[in-house]
C-alpha cells in the first residue's frame, strides 16, 4: 500500500538532509504507529506521503504508483482520491457546518463520492459512529468543542473509503479517556474499510493499540531536526 525507497529530503537552504529513509513499507489493512520527538521530521514525512512536497531523491509508491513522478496537479488529485488525512489542528473550515466539513472530500473527488454511495448518508453514519450528537451536525465547525472538531476531522478523512489514512498527532489536545475512545473508533472504522493507517504521535503510550510501532529515528539515517 505504501512503499518508500532511498528517500532523501532536505529543506530549501539547508545543507543537511532532514530525512534519509532507505526503506519503509506499510501493507493494506495494517495499522502502524510512528513516533518521534517534535521537530524530528514526522510532519515532513507526512507531507511527502501526501504529495505536498517532493523528495530530492527516491521513490514514494502509493497503491503501486510512484507519486514523485506525477505533476503537482496529479499529486493533488491522487491525494484527494486515495488519502484521508486527520491533521493535528484539524483544519476544518470554521464557517461550514460539521456535516458540510465531513462531506468536503466528496466535493473535491468524484472517486470518493462514488465510493461513498449516498454521501450525505455516509457522512451522518460516520458522525454517528464517531459519537458526534446529531444536534451538532449543523453547527458551524468554529463553534464546536475540540473533541467535536476531532470527530468531524475523522469523518472527513474516512468518507469515501480512502485506501490510506494518515493521522498527525490527532489526540494531542485530548485527555486520556477521550484519547482512548477516539482511537478505538478510528481503528474500528479503518478495519471496517480495510484501509492502511499511519498514526503519528510523540506519545508512545498509544502504541499498544497498533499492529506495528516504528521510531522515526530507527529508519531515518539523517538524524537531524526540522528547521
């Protein structure tokens, strides 16, 4: 599902590489926990996986396609069609309702729309499974609590059954009980859809919930921090 080979990336203007990864593979349906300190390159790696950045060297194969060979527009299209992101700060549109935020991937991707079936029903199902009360569905996202916004961000990532799910520190603002509830729900939805899940966090206590635990420092030969 995900295969990185001979990956090298350095920030513009920096002499030293921040990522030098000889190999990383994640299988379909696998749930992987990636950890490392803040500034250690985790977010940079996610940007490369999402096609937002391009490596200086190496390949990034997602679903058998090397996205480093695609144009910027084609990478954007691939990301919209195949990858569900849950961002640390959620990145919801605050003026849109919770429901409309969850539906956004189906607006930008005909493939996600087709895989969702009835998109509105799919969104309400996900919001229900993620324990967001129906009376919050039509509230602007900016008026929701942190926990509610998190559930909307997860629904947005999951709608349309993307084959790859990437979560960047999604539980950092939650207390331990809410972390547990959220992770259980996320893992259940990913398993139901057979999606590969890459969950990134500095909190190693969460690793026990996942199939495999990877320390970024163990696979990154650069060993340098982000600027």
